[in-house]
């Protein structure tokens, strides 16, 4: 499963992105830091955070390797005492570090753009430490530990129960987390708090100026406020940061379509589909644009693709049916219109379109 995860990260999540520019020395040193960090969070799970501050480990400094050397020394002592108390400790720690190995930084993981450690990466590894705790023969101590952990779990669950709480908690512990600023902004924008969302996007960009997603989201927010020139600048900046960012091309397509510039709108919709062929919104809006220009064959193709990728998309089913009716393809048109009617039986427009088709 670790190999599957590594393959997915390299082939799907990361692609050509540079996630870890550090050399091998820095990665090796940071791995030693990470082991002790995770061990500390298992033994004393206080101050948990969704995104921890990203460490800057200088592999040219000898002292950066001390945590790793110390952990190896502990394993060596356990090995020497393996006929006694060292055996279970060696097993528990060995299981712990072997299970952690895929996330210690020797392989690229997309989330390492934000932090070199994450609580959920040690869920499997911590079983080894839990076994060691279970090895303690004093039942009273074990009962106290379980009680404490139950209380801490309840406290942490209240943070994870709500996205707003999660991002605010993350920022309280890691104020420079640009990803959290951006995600909190997205949540605020969905709630209609555009001004607060813009503030969060700007805080994200202050920490990470080349964050394409934040530039794009800031453009959306500015467009909502009618600041079109500023919005366009942010969209352009997003594409400067990431020329393959399909969402921004889609937003530019909407931007130009609303301003009566169909050529630019079509160009941007097609760019969005070049980098995201299954972008249903881009497919549908391109279909609408083409239909308005009388290019019904092309429009029907785009509507059909949108309906194929999102079968419950009523508007795509309906508009595809209408386009096919005008093209004289009645059997295919009926299939799309009947699907639309099944999805939205209360729609008078769809019902009327079916009745008109039956009279033809």
C-alpha cells in the first residue's frame, strides 16, 4: 500500500511540481526530526494541528543530524538488551519507524508543500507504540492513560467537526499557513462574506506569492464585488504562477462571456478543457456559448460530454436534447429530454419540449 501511495503521489498528485527542493542531506536530517516529533505526539498528544509549521532543516549543519543519531542509538541499546526488556521496545520502535518510512521525506508527497509532518501519516505506525503502552502491567496506569486519551480525543473532535473551526484552529497554531488562509477564505466566500474572504486570500499570498489557487480565488471575490480590472489582474497572475491551472481558464471564459467577447471566452474554455477534459462546467458553458452562435453540432457534443460525466446534470441533458431537436436527430433528442424529465419531472419547459417533439 505504501508503494501504491508513492506511485499515486508521483503520477497523479504531484506531476511536475517541485514539492521538496531540499537535497538528500536535508531530507535525511529532517527524517530524524520527524521520528521524534511523531513519537512525542503519540506519547503526549497535546497541541495537535492540521498543518504544522514547515521546518527548514539545513543539511550542511552537523547538529541537524543529532535527532536521527539519537534514535539509532536508542535502537542499538534495545538490540543489546534484546534478551530482556529491550525485545518488546525494539519491536515497538522498529515497527513504528518502518511504518513511518514512506512519509519521512525520502519520497515526495504533495502535502509536504505545506508541512513535513502530518498527524494522519502516523496512524498505522503508532500501533507499535500503543502495543508498548499495552505491555505496561499496571492496570491502574493503563486506565488513567485511556481516560486521558478519551478526553483529548473529545477535545480534538470538536475542532475537526467543522471546517471553520479546523482552519481557525490551524491558523491559531500556525499563523503563516497559507493553505489554511486560502481554505478559510473559500469557506467565507461561500457564506457570502466576500470582504473577509479577500482578507484571507491576501494573507495567503503574503506568505506564498506564487500560490495560483489563492490568486484565482481572489479574482473570483473581486469579480463578485464588481472590481473587474482587479479581478482580471488576479486571474492573469494565477496563470503566471501556473500556466496549466484549468480553473482560472474557466473563470476567464465566464469573465469574457459575460462581457460579450465570445472569441476570448471560447479560447479560455478550450484551454480549461485542455488541462481538465472532464471539467463539466467548462463543457456546459462552452456548449451554451456555441449554441448562441448557432454552432449546434459542436454545442450538442459539449452538452453530451457534460451529461456523460455528470449524468444528473439536468441542464446539460435538456440543452443537449434541444440542440439535437434543431439538428433533426429526434431519437437521440428524445433520450436526452426523457432523461432530463426523469431528473426534473416538475419542469414545465422540459415537459413542453417533449410534447413539441412528439408532435413533430
